[in-house]
């Protein structure tokens, strides 16, 4: 995928701030610090368009990035970050839930999971929730570079089983460090965000 244009558009906290041009949207959900913002940078071949940090809790709004005038990647605040106040967590929860349930432009959610660990309780809840509301989802297992290649298969299997994903469900192994999985992920994103438009 060749990126001709990638720009940050808005950090939205309220629905009236969401873009109104009707372009398809692909959202990234996952634990705080799992690597969502880094994944966006890798997809866009930009070093630091999306702000990343070794400290969890960096992304605090719905951050919209427009790609090639064709779609938006929407970076979510991560869940499961203990130092965030209860009130703040509730506010994010509501913002994300409202977005996921009512945003017509949403075509796909990338559920980003750490390759090294068993999915957290929150990961499982998010997975179940997306399934329940029949929101199209792809599981992206990132930080693959932190695992020896010999363990990739075993970890992918463990992650799928833990989430309760079916055998046939596709999982994309990714690394924002090496670019592993980038083309494969773009293929999924393009397929999900374009097909449906035509069939409406
Ligand atoms: P929040 O905004 O807090 O939800 O975090 P996030 O999910 O956006 O994570 P972010 O992209 O900021 O990355 C967190 C840390 O993990 C940073 O120090 C990144 O450099 C590192 N990181 C992210 N992806 C990878 C990866 O694929 N490989 C390696 N080795 N490090 C990564
Ligand atoms: Mg982030």
C-alpha cells in the first residue's frame, strides 16, 4: 500500500467533532501500551504522526488520521490502564461504546493484542462485545519482534484459544518494529472498507 497522503485530522471527544465527509473508518482498540499508535505509524510509514509513549495512557481521545483521502484510521485510548481515574475511565468507556455502536462510517475494528502474553480479561471482554454487536473485527497480534520466530505459532494458537476465536478466524501477526504483517493488514483494511460501500 502506497501512502500518498497521511494527516492527523482531529482529537475528538464528542460525536459532533467526528469528521462529516463520510469516508470509511477503521478503529484500533486494545490495551494501553499494546502498540496501537505505533501500528498506525507503521501502516502510514510515518515515524511519529501518531503519538506513542513507553508510558501507558498516551492516547486520550479518538484521534483521527486521514489516509490517501480514502479512509480514516481512528486511534482509541487504551483500556486497562490502572492509573486513570474511575471517572475518566467511565467517560472513555462511554465515548468508545457510543462510537462503536452508532458510527455508521465504522467498517472495521482492529483488536490489537500483545504477542507475548495471554489476552487480558479486558481483551476478552472487548472481543466478546464486538462479536455480540456484530461489529467486523480483525485480530492483530503485535510486537512479534519481541518473540523468537519459533514461538509465533504457539502464541497465535494460545491467543485465539484464550479469546474463544474460531479456528478459521484470521489473525494477523504484526510488528511495528520490523513491518511484519503490514501488507497483509492493508489488504484486510482495504477489503473491509471498500467492498461494503459498493454493495449499499
Ligand atoms: P496507549 O496510547 O497508552 O493506549 O498505548 P498504545 O497502544 O498506543 O501504545 P504505543 O504505540 O504508544 O506503544 C507503547 C510502547 O510499545 C512504545 O514504547 C512502543 O515503542 C512500543 N512498541 C509498540 N509496538 C511495538 C512493536 O511492534 N515492537 C516493539 N518492539 N515495540 C513496540
Ligand atoms: Mg496510543
